[in-house]
């Protein structure tokens, strides 16, 4: 499974690297084609990213810092 990383803020560790599970879009595209489109429902649900960002040091829920 893919992993996304970004800079973020943890209440315990301060400014740190945060991670969340990513979606393997190539795999889901293949499964969607093989199941005549039925897999797209599961693909959408998995792309929502339930659980959010986690601190890479302590594993607690954290916030991602947005540039801009």
C-alpha cells in the first residue's frame, strides 16, 4: 500500500513528519476494469482517507501543515 508523507504538527512531538495510507490507483483501475465497473464503489470509499494523518514519531492523530 502506498504511503503519503507531509510536514505537520503533533500535540506531543511538535512540528514533525506526518503520514497516512495512500491509495494504489493503478491496482484499483485494473480491478475496476476486470469487474466491469463494480469495483469503483470500493475505490471511492478507500480514497476518502478515513483515519487521517498520523505522527511519524508517536503515531497519534496529527494535523498536516498547508503551505500558502
